[in-house]
């Protein structure tokens, strides 16, 4: 299975490693040509405002939007979740979301004192809790009717799925636990 990893900025290498461990073939996506033939796309953690700018200047924004509209499965972690959301609060004024999943997120929503933290979370579909690394993570402030919440942290959704689109506020790619990547691949 050919899974693209958006490779403009962020923790691309870690996602590649997690996908390889799951038996998929990760492909780095930097240009519109890199998208052809992909079965799915991973949008990594990083800085969503920078990613938005680079997506625009590379022409990838339009190309990815088209593939998402055609139903390409996507997995976004942290900044990747922000890009896939329908509404972004505290983003750049010109930051355009893909609106691939019906959620509203607030960038850096966990506040300064909780900028970064780690915890163990029960995730629906996984046999045992998962270690979750949150780094200036977005808070999910709204979920639409069609969205499944697979995990929560202090009452807020942190893993959500709608159809073929999976998102997490934290970084499963940083904890050496490939089970969420595996769950995504199962659905592709
Ligand atoms: N706060 C970052 C943003 O707004 C996301 C942080 C992350 O991906 N670790 O894009």
C-alpha cells in the first residue's frame, strides 16, 4: 500500500518509520506529481501556519483538496489535524482548512502551562491504552454529527474519525506505538 507523507515541514521521518513498521510503503509528498498513485495521505505534526503557506506556494493545497473530495483517506496528527479540520480558531487570518472532517479546532488550545504533556489514553479500537505526546496541541471544540470520537482527554475529543479521515491532537508517531497508524491503514 502506497501511503504519502506530506513532507513540506514537520515530523515526516517519524511517520515514515511508523508506516514502514505497519508494512506500508511511505512516500514523501513535496510536489503535486508525488500525489499520483497514492492510496492515502498522512499529514504530520509541525506548524500548521507554515504548512498552510507551503501548501499554497507548492500548488499542493488545490491538488490535495481535490483528492480529499474524491475520498482519499487521510490521517492528520496535531498540525495535520488542524489542516484537515473544518474550522480553525487562532490560526492565521488567511489559513484555509481542508474541511475533510467536520470538527472545529483551536490552535494551541491547551494553554501555556500545559503547552506539552504526556499521558496514557484509552483509544476505541485499540486493545490497551496508548502513550500520547501532546505538543502545543489543538483542542477540538466542536464535532459534527457524523464524527466518531475514539478518545478523549479531560472530556475533550483527541482522536476523531469521519469516514476515511482520522485525526489525533497528539503525536502517535513520537511514541514508537504504531497501533493508531495500523488502525488507519486497516481502514484504507
Ligand atoms: N501548534 C502547532 C500548530 O498550530 C501544532 C503543534 C504540533 O503539531 N505539535 O500548527
